[in-house]
């Protein structure tokens, strides 16, 4: 089968032929229809691997003991490739990598679900990690009147902003001038440039900066407020009067793909796709994600 093969930095990625993986007990073989790019896909691990977390596709074979899915089911979700297992929690959802024509996934995980017919394969692939993370942030946050979202134009940001707006939160989002209208359409009350002063807010969400560079964001949070971040390294406590939390729910403890699908069907989780690629263009998608400013999700159609 055809797959993206990652070795070293994204500029070294190529498309090549690899064997079709086989499902073992408790596993599924899925024909991939679409995948989207995440940070784990561009990590220079130094080992040859097939990257790809997020996917939508069709179950073509089930291993022994699988009962929740059947051949022909349309499903979507996320799973970390075996090579980045250390990023997963105690109950990891793992796969052979979704930037390929076929991939094997563990069946017994909340991070896979049936894809509703009204949710396209591209939108489902775009919402897997982004939707899961946006919901986890919202559910971890205490009710706040105002929120600052730093990194709002990325995949998680474009999923989080409409969730916050629907909850009645007044959102201030960082954006380029070209992306400002998109963020306002998604529900942001105000947009500011990346170098502008941050206004005071009851809560702040860091979706972009390394978590050891949060002083400027923390300074904008009102006493008694919250600072939530999704980036590594896990932050040290900062201001004593600000509740700082690292949020990365890769076990689906706050809800998995079924809940993401429900929110998408209800119109609460729109999928924002910045660029489309073919599988042959998969290496370029990874380069663009790692090296360029991107808006929303980069989606690879297989």
C-alpha cells in the first residue's frame, strides 16, 4: 500500500510502498478516506514510521473478539502511532499510522466512533483531535465571562472559539489580519494581533506557545481566574492566584469521539479546514504544518 514514510524532519518525508498491516485480536483494519495533520506527525523521532493520528474511513476487517464495529462501518477518530506511544496515557489508543491507504486501530477505545452520515470524511478527520481537545478544555474550565484564546486560528482554536461563544463567553482571540474575519464568524467578540497587548480576561487558553513561556499570558488573567494550556512542557505553577492547568485528554475521560460527533451534528463543533492535500502531497502537508502559518486543519484525502 501507499503511505507517507517519516524519517527525520518533515522535509525528509516521502511517499512509498509498505505492507498492508493485519489486524490482531481486538483490532480493526480500516481503509483510510481522510486524515489530518497534528504536532505528533512532525516530531523528528529518528525512526522510520508512518505518521498520522486523525482519520476517517471504512472498516474492512475485524480481529478476533471485536464486537463494537463490523466490516463496512464508517468510523472516525484518533490514535497515536506506536512510535509516539509515550505521549499517550495509561489506556493508549494506538495505530499503525493514518497517513496511509490502510491502518490498524485498537477497537476498544472511546477515541473511535461511528461517523454520522451528515459528517463528511474530511470534516470528521479534521475534528478528531481538535474537537476532543476543545471539549476537554471547555469541560475543565470553570464558568467565566471573558476568555483570551492564544493560538485561536489553529485546529483546536477554531473548534474551541465556537464552543466558548455558545456557552456565553466573550472571546478575545489572537489572529492575523487575514484570519480575523474567520475568528469573528466563529464567535470571537474581538481579535488582536500576536504582538498586541493582551487584555484582562477571566480565563486564558494557550494553544500555541510552549508552556514554559506563559508569563505574558498569565499576566492578563484576572485574580482567581484560570490559565489552561495544551502544549508541552507541562507547566510549573505560576501566579498563586491563577489556576494553571495542563489539558490533554488522550484517554477520552471527558468524552470521546461519540461526543465529538454529537456536537458536530448539533452544529456546535464546526470543522475549519485550511488546506486540502492528496496522499501523494502528504509530505508537503507535514512541511506546511511544521514550517508555515496555517489556519484550521490540514486535511489529506486518501
